[in-house]
C-alpha cells in the first residue's frame, strides 16, 4: 500500500469509528433519550384508561392508531417511533399543549412513553406526504 492509500484507509477507519461512537448505546432510543420501547408492553399500555378522561389511547386513536374516534384526531399508527416519543414527552412537559391530549401524557413514565411509541410505530402506516398532490 502506498503512503497516500494507507493514509486514506486510516482516515476512513477513523471516520467509521467516530460514526459508531455517535450511534445510540444499545437499549436507548436514538434521539428522544428514552429507554428501549417494548411493543408488547406498549400494546397493553395503549388500552389503560387515563385518570383524567377515563379514555385510553386506543379509545381515541383506534386499536392500531389508525381509526381515530374523530376525523380531526391524528393517525399515529406506523409513525416514526422517535416522533411519537418526542410528541408524548412534549405533551407531558407542556411544551406541546392540547386540551384532550396533554393530560393523557401527564402521568406517563419514560418507559411507558417508549413502550407506547414502539407499539404504535410497529402498526401499519396510513401516513402519506403531499408528493403528487399538486
Ligand atoms: C380523548 C382523546 C385522546 C386520547 C385518550 C389520547 N389521545 Fe392522543 N391525541 C388526541 C388528539 C385530539 C390529538 C391532536 C392534538 C394536537 O393537535 O396537538 C392527539 C395527538 C397525539 C399525538 C401526536 C400526533 C402527531 O401527529 O403529532 C400522539 C403521539 C398521541 N396523541 C398519542 C397518544 C397516546 C400514546 C395516548 C394514550 C396514552 C393518547 N394519544 C390518548 C386525542 C387523544
């Protein structure tokens, strides 16, 4: 190997190592800083009635997150896990506020949020973007 080629090899190796260091440690969500979500636990949690309204996640969003009780309620099935985790953290902290949704997230622990995010993310998606609409 010539000097320049071995220098290139070392640089690529260093870059790959640096990228690996940025990856989340095993068992952590990538950006929401949550523990690893468990789909089965999330499925159970999604049917637990909230104290504030007496309704569960699936009562309002549908069993798979895709049959909202009201057409103005968002579909959350198949949404990115991190997005769901962030949204629930924001409702819990008050950074995001909504009359119906905020109190649903109030009592949730980080683990419960992670589990719910994992469960709804694992469901089929009906989400779409606006490409081709205009
Ligand atoms: C009483 C009805 C109701 C219940 C119960 C409910 N939600 Fe919601 N949810 C809503 C409404 C309405 C919105 C839209 C709020 C807004 O515009 O910010 C929403 C928004 C959300 C969002 C944000 C979606 C997006 O695209 O940004 C997530 C995530 C979510 N709910 C998850 C849950 C989970 C998990 C539970 C159970 C812990 C739950 N919801 C319980 C009505 C409900």
